[in-house]
């Protein structure tokens, strides 16, 4: 079974109230379809970073996010993953403010996840940035997971968009 690392934007879209913004609302729907129709086809995992981010912000939404993640295996941030995250930040491809994003990618690489599922298109599901970070990962002896959004991981599900 393939492993999917669930990044925080996924669970945020999953439990959030329907957005008035059309694009965000479509992303929420795609996330809910993936969660209901495809999640069971994968070994889904999170990290301590995912839980820490999910716990921030509005208390009611944080509670919903953490409840949705309950029961998923949680990986700690291993020292090797922390070093890889620093290497990612040192490339300049990610700003210092994207430390959590670097950690998500590093942990997913460290645990050898097949996919990192995200809606973060600024720093993670961004082909130009991932290309630069992939070179760093290979240089450090790691392989990046495929970074994708829920529609890209729908397969032949009837929930596809």
C-alpha cells in the first residue's frame, strides 16, 4: 500500500466551513471527495509538525482538525529530517518563514512516503520550487515524495473531478 503524508492544508480544507471563494470551495470539495473516496486506498500518515499546525488558530476549527487526524500514525521529526529541512531552507527556494513546509517535505522524504498531499501551491505543490529542492534532496541522499493535490491522487475513483 502506498504511503500518503497528509500536510496541514488538507485537513484544514477538509473540516473548514464552506468558503465563499469559488476556488477554495472547489478545493474543499475535492478534499472531502478524496478523504471519503480514496483515503482508504492509502496508508495515510502525519507528523508532529502536522499536529502542531493543526492545533493552532481558532479553537473550534483546531478541535475539528485534530479529530479528523486522530488515529493516523504520527511520525516525530527525526534529527535527519530536521537537517534536511535546514538544507531545503538553505537553498533559498523556500523563505525562512516556510520552515514548517520544509519540515513537512523533509519528514515525508525521511519516512519514504510515496506522496505528500497538500493544497500549499506557494511552497510545496510548486513545480519550480520542488525541482530545486529535489536536487538538494538527491545531493543529501534522499528521494522526495511526489507532491500533489487531492485531484491528482484520485485515480479511477468515481469521486474524481
